[in-house]
C-alpha cells in the first residue's frame, strides 16, 4: 500500500548517428597512447553497442 506502481511511460534515450560519431572520433590525436586508447574504447562502444559497465566487466 505504501509503494507506488512503476511508471509505464517509455524512456527517451539519445543515440549518436554516424555523423556525430565521426565528429567525436576526429577530435582524438592517435599519436598519444592515452588518446589512442580512448579512441579505441569509443570505437568499441559504438560499433558493438556495449554499455560502459559491460565493457569494464570484460576486463
């Protein structure tokens, strides 16, 4: 009686499209190791659709 029901509305989730992804990827300087690692992680997340928490669990 004290708890409320779960709302039935749909959540709106913003996704990147290909143009937005390319804009972000072009900002990395892949000559630096740390920047290259960040580049690869963003690429991995986008191409596989894996969430950050799921990717960290792979470690």
